[in-house]
C-alpha cells in the first residue's frame, strides 16, 4: 500500500480580501476628494452667463493729479 503525503501550499485566502478592502478604501478616498469640499452655492451650467451674478466689471479710474500750490504759499 502506498502512502501519500499531503503538502499544504502557502497560499492565503485572506490576502485577496485584503487587497479588495484596500482598493475599496482608495476608491472612497478618491471620490471624497473629488466631490467633497465644494460647499459653495450650486450653479446650474445652463444658466451661466444669463444672469448678472458674474464678476463685477472693473471701473477705469484716472490717476490722481497733483494739486498746484496756492498763490500765497
């Protein structure tokens, strides 16, 4: 009668689950970085440029001219 020895391989079934959990965490962090942090007023892209809520126009002002001294000075 032949005796066969059973050798156990060193593959771990938990390593695949660990990689899956790490990948899910990375995806969640990237989604948070992409979509969080706005907090501002939501803007409808269809209405951009149709309202007067844009940046204020710069007014051109002339530089101040030096005042001539009075006659008695």
